[in-house]
């Protein structure tokens, strides 16, 4: 990348800062030759880094640095930043997300991520199709040193192909015995009428002899999982949360909201005939259809007070991925006027696809039964702009913590669930990470 861009950036910063001392957020845009956002991100030295690629690849963005940050135990930081967006240029977006359950006990390795956190990056590299831009966010009242800001960027040609080490150890939490016990507790709760569905998860920890290169892992994961949301958040050097989620929590734009009910899992087949058999098996499964129905009905119940109209796909269909498939129903709504994004986050997270039904009873069971902290796993992750937003459900995800990699995935437990089959389902879900690392799956 030629040096002219940083000089042009400095010139525009100087002109802006000389004529303005406002406290509003100003956004400067520079069109660039096409550059891979992950390659660019890997070359940056600013410690706070973020990457987002939507499921349809209409938008890919890498972001570094922190200009403003909103953090807290609940949804209030989102309400505060939405007010702040009224004092911002068009196109300004805050990136971030939150943990699955703010009431759960925190593990030390999740503390750098915060409970709920959204921040305005200093620099963003955007790619839409073949077009690419660099965005610089400024607050003239606070930013006076343009040279120091633009000098913090690097411009790589390629991403070095760093090898990933092999792990020294693997620990499953819970192990199979603990997992089977948790499923049995859930089945007992169904019989007693306390729950209708609960999503139980597992944590798999791999230990390595050297620190993992988390961006190389992100690149390999993205290549292996087309058709997913891809996300990466590094709050400090050596720690990163990343994943490839098939599931949208919601998208809002132009007064509308789009969400989806996703549940049930089957792998892809080795042949066309095998693939068709697995698709029919999923679509005809009473247990999986019941699990998906709970998700759909809960979403409709939560959204109905905030929408003028709600539409649901007339037929249940399947979401087909490179290595798996799920039951899917699309849901669309026309929002009432002035519904905040914070409200949509509050009512939709967590859906029964990652928590359970009824919600509060399922969350209480998860706190009691799971012997680990989910952290940001299964939480919302994405971005918020003025009257626009998109969030994925942060499943199929992992936490890099120096020489450790924690992988997370879950399975929906309903009446009729079998512990051994649900264990195998989670093994399949984490296999995208496992295959990237060149490991063999453990069945039980």
C-alpha cells in the first residue's frame, strides 16, 4: 500500500481539527484499492481489534483502536450509545456485544471482555463487493494530534502463513458422565413441568506449548465455514473471541426487523442420496420440530408488542451449511416508531435456541448445572448505527487465551433427548475448529 494514503489522511485530519472543536463524532472516508480486511488487521499494532463479516458477504469490516466505549452489566450502555449516535456523522457504527448471562459467575479468562461492551473504533477498513474504504473516526474536541493517529497504521501486502501448533492436552467440561447427568436432570425437569426446553453447552479446552495466533485461526475458520457470520474481538493482546455462527439474532433497517428461528441439527451427507436422507430425517423429526417450535413461538411473543405487523414463513425449511443443516423459519416485522435497538437486544436475547423455554427457568437451570462460564459464547455480537443494526448469535465460537483455546457449543434438550446423541451433536458442531487444528474428534 503506498505511503500517500497516510499523508492524505493527515491532511484531512489537520483541516478538520483546525476548523472544528465539536464534541460530535466525525467520520472521514478514503477509498482504497481492494485489500483483505483480515490481512490488514493482522498487520496492525493497536491492541483492541474487531472483525465482522456478515453471512451473505455484503459487508466485511476490520476495526482497530478505541475512540469511545460504553460498558455495563445490562442493556443501559446500548441506550447511552444510541443517544450518542444522534451526535454523529452518517455511517458511524459502534461494534461489540455481550455475555450470555450477566448474572452468572465470571471466570478469570473472560474478565477482559466485560459483561456488555460496545466501542467506537479509531480506524475501520470496509469492503463491500470489490470496493474498499478506510474510515477514521474523530471527536474534534478531544483529538489534536493528527500525525500520531495516522502513523499508527500499517499496510501489508499479504498475511504471513503462520502455522498452528498441535495441542498438548484436551479437557472436556463437563466430561461425558457429567454431561449425561445434566441431560437427565433436564429430562426430569420436563416431566415435572418446570421446563419445556433447555440448551446445555460444553466447554472443550485445548492447551498448547506456545501462544496461538488467533488471527491465523480466524482466517482458517472463515475459509472452512462459508455461509456464516464471522466475528473476532480482541480486547487485549493474547486474548480473542472468535467464531463462525450460522444464526442471526436480528437485523434492523428502514423501520423493519428481520430475525429467525433456528434449531435442530444434522450433518451433511457424503453422497447426494445420503444428504437427501439426512435432510428428510431432520424435517420429519418430531423432536427437532418441537425444539424449533419453542424458538419460533418465543420470538413471536417477545417481538409482538414492538411491531405493527409480524410475518412468519409459511413453511418450515432447512438452513444448509457446508458441514451441517438446521431447521429454519424466517420472521419479519414492521417496527413501531422509535423502537430502540437496545429494546430489541433486551427482548430477543437469549432466544430459546441458546437458552431454553421458558427463558428465566432455563437460565436458572444453566447457572446451576453447567460447571463453566459461557462468557460471550451464545451472546449477541455485531454492530449498531443510527436506526440500523445487525447481530449474530455468537455460537460455534472459541476463546483464545494465550496458550489455551476454549471451544464452546451446545445442544437443545427437550423431552426425548438422548445424552449420547446430544454429545455427538456437539462434537460435530465444534468440528470446524477441530478440523482447522488437524485434530481427531472424541466421541465419548
